C-alpha cells in the first residue's frame, strides 16, 4: 500500500471503523498500520498470539545514521471494550462529529493516541533526531495486557534499551506515574445435583450455597484491606477485592451441581497477590471444602488464575517524568486505581515509564468521545517529545 498522509482526525476515523473489540481479531487494523508505515520505509515487526488471530505491531523510526537503540517507546493498545447493551446516539464504529466532540468506540481509550502518532509518522521521519522513536501497538489490553507483556519482552530480548516509554492512555494530557496491579481468578465449585425437594437431605450438595460462602469470605478480606490495609496516595488509597462475574444452576427445581465465578484483586504497588491468596486458600482448604465433602465426598473447589497485570510505580524525579511535565507545562502527577501496560514496560523492558494521553469522556460507556482540542494538544506533545531527541546526547 502506498503511504498516503492523513491528519489525526482522518486516522482516527479509519481506526474507529475497525471493530477491534477484544473478542475479535485486530489483524485488519494492525496490517493497515503496518502497510502504511512500511510504505514510508519503516521496519515493522508483528508479534502474533498463539491462535494467530491477533497481533502486536512494533515499528522503529530510526534516529540519525539509522540508530535503532535507545530513544522513546510510544505505546498504545488497539483493542476496545464491547458496545453490547449500550444505547449510542450514532454508530459506535463510525467517527461522528457532534457538538464539538468526536464520538466513537475507542476515540478516547485509546485510538486517539494511536491516530496522532500514526499521522505524525512522516513528519517524525523527516526530523533530525539523535535517538529513535518506537511505536508499540498491542492487542488485548482491555482483558489481559498480554500483548503489552509480549511487546515489553520484545524490547528486552532485542536490547532496545529505551530511555523512556510513554503510554498514551487517556489522562487528559496530564501525567500519571503509578497505578495498581490487577489479578483475576476463576473459581469453579462442584457439588452434587438433585431434585430441589431433596435439598439438605444428604442427597445433594448445593454448589451455589458454597460459592456464596466463599464470596462472603472474599468480601470480609476486602473489608479488612479497606479498614486496616496499607494506604497509598492513590485516588482509591487501599487494595480492592471484588467478585465481578457469576454463573450457576440450570433449572429452578434442581439443586445446582456447579457454580463458577470470577474475582478480581487490585493491589497497591507494595501489596502482594500471594498474601491475599494465602488467606483465600487457607479458608477453602481448612473450612469450606471439608464442609462440602461432609455432604458429598467428591466435592471440589478449583481456583485458577486467569491473568495478572503488574502494578506500576514511577518517580516524580525521573528524567522522563520531568521532561513530560515540562512539555505539558503541568507538574502535578497522579496515581490511579486503574491498570495499564506500564508495569510490563517498566519491569520487563526496564524503561522509565509515564502515562499521558488525550481524554474526552464516557470511556467504556455509550457515546464515548474525544475532543479535537485534546488531539491537537497530544499532537503538539508528541512533536515536542520527538524534538527532545534531537540533541546529542538527547535530553533523556
């Protein structure tokens, strides 16, 4: 594909049109970006998932003399959350301008940042820079951050040695330097089915009853974190634990043999998942499962980790943080309860990291939007980051 320059709004329209809901493939979008960049002469690498229906894109815009080591990583995810059950005022996969806002799924989270970077590629390539700029576009950030982990591993394994990584998640173009980690666990409770008229007669073991006992214990642990756990200067200052999905039973007149649920732990940077899980497993093994087996010898409670995204804690004093704050002329930094790929880049790739990107509103909700002013501010920001790499040695 011959490279055809587009401004960031045109790029955003194109990216929004790809339905990259996490359950879908993102390959069409990724190949579109790859073909465009390769048309500009940029070397690109795809990193596929195991099923090869999704991919990350790593693209390096080299510095003077073809330098590909060091520099800055600009990171964004290409997947979006579902629109199922949401009442939109326009097609969520068609960029729509209305009331001075640009509406569409992913406009704010976070195709806006990707669009800005893609639109600037020709200009960045023409700019004299001592250091390279790396685009890192991932898959599945919304469900596991697996793609971001693979990109961070790619940077480590190829000895990129980036001096910094900027995650373009929606912050309103302010600087975030820390967030909690996220872990998800599936729990499968297996009892014994029977006609509901035989409940508590020794002929059944109600999986939902025992699942709710474990859910109640999780709530007790969560309350302990809220009351007496470690405090940190986050928007939500304690680690949180919550049950977020549940399914069980197959008929109104049958004691359920199975119940499944998912719980989530959002840990502060100095809290460990293992400490929380020790409490959970101790309760299951010493109290809950013995009670179940007294009713049904083959009863089971199986807890399976689904995914874990590490917490992130940067520094106000890091050169990258100071540079980004100076560029946006705002030295207030934030710590958020959400989670991003920042922990992977800082821990695996060893890159000092900040989070800063354009924001609109209604993220994950109907009528998600970004404002043109935020995209313009992001464009100016990325250019100034690139200009900081002009000097030799660069300002980082």
